[in-house]
């Protein structure tokens, strides 16, 4: 029988768990690896409730517990049987300044304040700010490539295009429907796809992406959507990179840098 304190902790963690899983996937570049760290965090909290108790808000306390597990394990190492995307990620991870990517994701994808990042990572607020700046600079310099945008709202598509191009990447084109997206990918293979879920003709951006991946193989995908709950169910494969609308420019820049960083090879070129 579950005691009241365990029930209270479970109730507090529940609403935050999808976001921890999103963060862990983006951090590791893999749904399976990220989920293993999330599960390990929950198990550790249930075994030692002091990891979650205190004056911190539930979300901050949960992410702080995650980082205690993450730090004790060190950076993830590519496992035997890991796919090519994960294996490439490990090579690139070794070149980053320690703790910078964690701080960047907490700031941009999870929209944590710098004081919250400091609490989660057990650093000063000034150190948290410095880590975010270093991460952004290192990742944007790491690799350039070709980006395809799937978005039916013209103003949003143009804004995303402007952000991507300002980072030095080249946009191969903008598709407004599933059919256009598949045709555009056949015309020129992208190194990265940014996609909305709901498209102009009521077709699905998820289906468009699945069609593209079925033909072209592994390509990193970032979903930018007003309906993140449709992809954060835990019932099927989920994207490592998911941004909610309305978005901030730094969120897009961070996700693009992360996704391109994980999937890059020596042959990528602007």
C-alpha cells in the first residue's frame, strides 16, 4: 500500500514528467537513453525522498534530482548497438565545455530562469549565465548545413527562415503541406527538418516527416508546434527536439544547434 507522502510526491512529479523526458531526450539526443535517465531519477526519488523534499518548486526539485543522477553517471557513453546518430553524438559531446549544454537546454527549451538553473545545477547564477553563453557560441560554430522548413503560416515560416539563415545555415525551401514537404525533400536532401504538426490542407506534419525519413533515413527533426501535448504522450516514438508556440528566437537557435550538432558529420557543408 502506498503511503501518503509517496502519493504527494507522485502527484507533484506527474505534471512535470513530460518536460523532464523532453529535456533528457534533447540532452542525450536519444529517446531511449533520455527515458532511462528519467526513470533512474524517479527511482532515486522514491528510494530517497530527501532528494525531492525542501522549499524548491516541484519542477526545480525534479530537475535538480535528475542532475544529481546525471552528474554521478557522467556524460552518456554510446552503448553497444547504439544507432549512428547516437554514436556521432558522443564524438561531438566530448568537445563541449562541461555543463554548458545542460544549462543551455534548461534556459531555452525548458525556459528556466537563471536562478533556477543555478539551483538545479548547483552553481551560482553568474556561472549559469556564463555556461549558456559558452554553449551557444560553441554549438553555433560546430557545424553548418541545409535546413528544410515545413510550416503553413507564412509569417512564422519567414521568421524561422530568418533565424536559421542568421546562424549560417542554408534553407532548402518551405513546404506548406505534406505533399509539398515530401517533394521538396526529394529535390534536395536536408540535414535538418523543422516542422509544424498541423499543415495548410489539414495534413499532418508528423506524417510528412515520417514519409521523408522512410525515404531518406536518419535526419534530425525539430517540431515547432502549438500542440506539444500531441507528441508528449509516451505512447510512441517522440522527437528529441520539441518547441512550443509561441516560441522565442533563442529557443529555435538552441534547438537547431543541438539537432545539427548531434547529426553532423565531416561531410556537412553550408
